[in-house]
């Protein structure tokens, strides 16, 4: 149990996917102008990352690894993610039109969000050591928790930043700084704040 | 458009990092030193040129509805080729760049060029476009890498000119955002033509 807690804290705060690992920066900068769109995007990403990680993890351990086909990871994972995003879109449209309305425009974008492929590849290739345990590849339960926590960290950073950016829009910024440059400098200060969490785990 | 301007437009006017603002993840993550930035840029250029060539060849026969999955598979194939080549010949570089080599698949620059250029231009033009954008990307990454390495570790391309450490924050995450932000300001101020 303690190990799961460590995974969650480390994935949300210490190794925040946006501010420490630099994954999924494009949508982060792209849709963080308004808090409501940022929250919608975070929800969609959270859902897809967790689902995609479980499916690619199973694909890797039951199909690719037994046949020694690990070199096909990149190509098969991206296909799984693309298919999954498409499927989620179709299912949502039928089952929950209101949620589809809310997430609709973000779903197709998620295929090319590198956070999804990044997390999927990380959990099957990188060895982790949490709280003094020997470093090991994650099992399915840990991988799922890791994916969920990572995407919550994504949502946290995204919504915090969108809040900051809404205020930023009202300020008078020098011309050359307008738009992305000032946003990047703001993120830098946020990343500095998140550095304070390092050493916690 | 002349052949030369196809290449040079990627340097400033259509610079993928500072002007188009694409492919931010590898830009921020791998530029901890000038050498890393340069290597990441070259790796991306390899995929960009080859995928541009193949996509411009197959574009006329691919139905419009399935073109994106087809492009992604083509790009993923070249990324896998690159991964295997790097593991075989430059394993140290492959270790350093790590996750960001497979992630070239979802680099928006590569898919963006396929969509915006390669699928409606000739093979030669597409290859030159890939080369130009690739050089532009490599230059930006190297510049960011140089600045971060000077401030962060007090060295350039591994050649150290101060004793001891630099300002560590510039090698870590906050420095990446800060340097990119300020370089973008300089780019907007002096290079971008409005």
C-alpha cells in the first residue's frame, strides 16, 4: 500500500509529467488559455492515458515480449493509441453525449499528445525504485496507478497554469513578450516551485 | 519557389521552434547541453527527410480519410529504423536521449510537414523541405543547448571554461522554459518579420 502512495506522490508532484518530464507540452501551451478548456482537456487526457497504458501494457507482456518483438513497441503502441482514441470517441458519442460534447474537440488531438505514448513506453521499459525497494519493472497494478497519477499531475499543472494565464491576459505585457514567451517564463517559475517537491520521495 | 529558398525558409521564416512553435517536448527536454540538442536535431531531421520523401510518393494513392493513420505508420517505421540504427552504432547517444527518440513519432513537426507540405508537393521539393526544416530545428536546439550549457555547467560542447558548477537550475526543468521563453523574445524582437 505504501508503495502505491509513493508512486502517486512521485508521479503527481516530484516527477510531474509537464513540469519535470516535458511530455505533452504542445496541448499544454495550446489550450491553457481558459480554465474550462484546460479542465476538459485534462479530463480527456487522464482517461486516455490510463486506458492506453493498460492496453499497451497487456499487449507488450502477452504479445510482444513472448515473441521477442519489443522493437515493434513504438509502431504498435501508436496504432493502439490511435485506435483507442477513435473508439473512445465513438463509444462516448453513443453512451454519454453530454461528456462527448465537453471532451469532443480534444479527443482527436490526444493521439499526437506525446504524454500518452510517453507514459505507455515508460511503464514497460523503465525500472522504478520506490521507497527503498529494489528497482524493478512495474506490474500491471502499479503501472495503472502510475498512469492515473501521472495524468492527475498533468491535470493539476494544466489547471494551475490556465488559472495563471487567465490573469496574465489582463496585464499589459511588452510587445515582444506577448503570447508564448511570457507563458513560458510563467511555466518556468511554476517548474521552480515544483522543484521544491524533489527529495520528498 | 526556388530550390534554395525551400531549404532556407526553415531557418528563420518557418523556423519550427521559434516561429511555428512545434515539437516543444524534445526542444525543452533534450537541450541540457549543446551536444544533446544537436544530436536530437539530427535524429529528428533523419526521420523528417525520409518520411517526407515516402509520404510525397504515396500521397496520390492514399484515400483522404485514412491519410493520417497511414502517415503515422510511415513515420513510426522510420523512427523504429532510427532506434535500431542508434542502438547499434551510437548506444551512448541513444541512452542520453532515451524516451525522446521513440517520441519522434508524435513530434508535431514531422506530421505537420507531412500534412502541410509533403502530401501536395514533388519528391525532390519534399526532401528539400524536410532538410530545411530539419536544419532549422537542429539550429534552434543547438542554440538553446549552448545557452543552457554555458549558464548551467559553464561549458560549451563539453569544453569547460569555469571551475566548479554553473547555475544548476538552467540544466534542470525551470531553465529549459526560461531560456526558451527569452530566446523567443529575442527572436520576435530581431528576426521575425511582421
